């Protein structure tokens, strides 16, 4: 179960992204409602795309499932990098990205769910529960996204990304990193930490969307805000799924 690397850095996604975004002729300003609607659309696309590998898994077509995972991971990574460096492309690439991530998540989830029935639904439920709590905490003012807060979260996220990247490279030499896969107390504690960092990234997403609206960013930035939220949710779902697997193995 690979770490969603393109969720970690999100190059170019900062406050200046919105304030410097160019308006097109007749462009409307970004709104919260428009961003929420687009995020919901991306979620629907992801869920429908995830059905295909589930059907293949039910039919015993393991090759189809693994092919979907490979296509989804590679394609999603390429599109995510493209959107991160060129936000204006989000209006065209956000939906294909959601579809590709659906293939990957559906494939991974179907394989794991066959070993631990019901674990995928538990991970989905936990992901939306965490998002709901973080949204309420942000709206209620319990979480203030200051420059220091942002720097700490981005730094922690980058550190996690480097650790997963190192694990991926070491895997070619058949060297494992026990902390990532171990179901020991340390392994579970690390997964809890990663889930917490992913959750804090949601606060950054909420704040950046709010900044975009406050700065009167162009309407296409709604796609970018929705894309960023989707990237974080995909990462958090995978980490929650990993955590649940560790707990099942104890």
C-alpha cells in the first residue's frame, strides 16, 4: 500500500497562489459553494471509478485489479504534479485525477477487504468522520492556521514523504522499514501520527480555500481548491486503511 506521494508537497499551493491567479474575460470570483460542489463531484467520480476494480476482484480477475492500481497510481501522480505546478489546469485535470485515484483506491481496498472483510467501509467512515471534525474545529476557531502552524504541518508532511520515498527505494534492495509496516506499538503509534498530520493538512486546505474566496480569486480556482482537498482525503484514507490493517494484525 504505497504512500500517496503527490499529497505531500503540493508545490505552488500557498496563499500567493490565489492572490496572483489571473482572471479571464468574464470570469466570476471563487466561492465556497462552488468549491464544495466541485469537491462533491470529484468524490462521486472517484467512488464510481472505484467500483470497477471491486467488480474485477469479485470476478476473480486479479490482473484487472492490479492493472487498475498501476494505471491509477502512475496516472494520478502525473496529473497531480501537473495541477500542482499549473493550477489553471485543474479545471481540466481534476476530474481525470479523481477517476484515476478511484481505480487505485478501489483496487487496493478490494484486495485488503478480501483479507479483512468490512475494513474498507471502516476506513471510509473514519476518513469522513475526521474530515467532519476538522471542519467543525476550523469553523469554530479551535484551529488557527498561522504561518508557524503551516510551516510545522508542511515540514512534518515533507518528512513523512521522504521516509516513504526512502522505503520505496530500499524496497528494490529487499530492505524494509519496520516502522511503516510493523503492527507493534511503535508501528501503530507512527500510523496514528501520520493520520494526525494528514488531518492537519485538511485545516490547511480549508484555510487556503477561505483565502481564495477572501482574495476574490477567479472561478477556476474552485477546481484547484477541490483538487487539493481530494488529494488530502485520498492520502488520509490510505493511512487510515494502513492503521486499521495494523490493528487487525495485532
